[in-house]
């Protein structure tokens, strides 16, 4: 098929590269000439394992191209995907300005033959109907197009695999013709097909992300209980997760969720609930516990570090991505700077983005050992494999004081005690020498 994808962020670019790799002809529309040039030269602009290679492969095969021109891309496309951002507004409401802006541009360039407009952007209930109404008003007909909701469920760090092998392919549609076209496009992709109405598809995306955020906040709530009572959160939550009705995924205690999806989607679902007159108390507490998890960890460092020279390992909101949007590291670093800490930080991929946040307020290292030199303590904020497999005796030899604050529980207590560290983790006993 010939398709267009508007937006080249994590969702748009990964989706475009995967569909191109299946043999489709894919145009990707952006809005910045410099970025379009870089993408056409094989620079994906973001870090996602395997993405650069997949992009370059399909550029060489001439199956994917990047453009600023709506007219040439849309007029030749059977399906047009909208994959632009929907960030949170001040009141938690999803900001749909980018969505409606591109919809107006799409409407101007629709051809006379049939086109499916597929919204991949995460949008509140009722948005796709508004998209259809807006296009119909612009072109004075509803005969030559359909609007469907096709949310994505990819995770940053495993985006390519998640796109090819999702748990489900979700299509919200009021048109069998549009549904059939989407099913044909997704034939090479595994996963259960879920066909719903528009409103249900829109809500499923928010419900899924809010459920995962709820599991994370529940795990952190239990970690608070464990720290007060002397229980071990890893042991408690591992046992809880063995119940097949619950499952173990996302039951890891830590410093809370971040990224481009969970924070804004929980906020948006709360906002929608309030607009509908619902009690959103459960989701309100999911948010509150997430903030408390970050704050508690920052206070743990502030209260227990005997010096102010702190090394930090990990800045991205999760491993295998350079994304720092709503990353717990940002909130924790701000608290530590307010308390007078001098910070040197290292992350395999996210340093450039954090520099934009903090400038020269913190220093940056070229490797994790450099952050350890003369440090009064180390704080682990992202669970990169590089940190799990590091030479801890060497780290200890470089530090002024062998103290680790582990926000991701990546080390075993017995091992860390044997190595001679003071060790503060989440929901587990403190190791003191």
C-alpha cells in the first residue's frame, strides 16, 4: 500500500519504518526542514534500539521518504496516519492543537478517491468524531473518507518488536470498508485483532496506560509499607505477582513512572472523568503516590548522605531510550540541587536532553566510573544493564565513601553487603557496614 504518516517521533517513525520494511511505500510528513533533511540522510533523531539500521535499510530501498509537502504525500495515499503529540495542558487536559492543525492540512489535500484517516495519537473520547466533522466541513462531503482510531501500544526501548508483535491490534471504526483496509495493512503483524467503536478504542488506550501506572504506584505503596515494617518489597511483590490474576509485570518498586505516555495519559483520564462528573479518586492517588515515590527517594539521599558530592547513574525515564520527558531523574535532581548537592551524572543516551534542562548546574561524565571518582555517594535512577554488570569493587575504590542509593533495586542485598557498601534501596532493609 501507499501510506502517509504525519509525525516522526517515537510512534510515527517506528511505525513508518516497520510498514516500509513490509514493502509498503511510506511518506512521513514533518514540519522542520533541518529534521527532514537529517531523516532523509538516515539520522533517526531519537535513540531506539535497531531503528537507525531499519531506517537506513528502507531509505536505500526507496520505500520511505520524509517531506514537508502535504499535497504530494496525501494525494497518493490510501491511508493517512496521524501520529503527533498530545501533551498535557496545565489542568491535565490533553492538548489537541497539533492534532487539529494537521487535520485541517489533511482536509485541504484529500484526493477524490477513498482515503482512511487513522489516528494513532492518544486522544480523549470523542476526538475522532470531531476529526471527521472537521474534515467533512472542509470538503463538504463524508463520502470519500473514513476516520478510524488505531492507537499504538509500543514501549520505548522495544518499539520495533512491539510494533511487529503487539499483544493486540486495535481498530476503532464505524466503517467496514475502513476496517477491512486496516486489517489488510496489518496482515504481517501478529497480535489479536480487536475491532471496536471509536469511543471504545479511544478509551482503551487511556485505560491500558492508567492500569499500568496503577500497578507501578501500587508497588511503590507496598514499598512504603515494607520500609516502615522491615519487610522486603521484592519478596512481597514477587509473591503477589505469581498470582496469575495479577501478574508480575510493572510490580517493581522504584522511583515512579515517567515518559511521554503514563503521566499525561493518567492526567487526561482524570480530566475526562471530572468532565463526565465521575469520582477520579483512584487515579488521583496513583498520581500522588508517583510523586511521593520520587520525593521519598530524594529525601533518603538528603537525610543519609554524609557529603554533598553525588554521582548519578541514569537520567532517561527508563533504559534503552534517550527520552527524559517526565523522567523521575529531573524531579530528584531539582530537589538535590535545592539541598546543595554537587552532581556529576552519566547516562548512555540521555545526556544531551538533560543538559538542556540543567545547563551547567550539574556536570556530566563520559562513563559511570568517572561519576564515582571522589563521590560521597552514588544514586542509581535508571536501570541500564551497564550499571547492573559494572565492576563494583572498582567503583568502591574510586569513591570517597562507599554509599549507594539505588532507586531501581538492581543489586542483591547480600552481594552489596559483602562488597562493603552502605546501601539504600526501595522497600528493602538498609545495608550498613
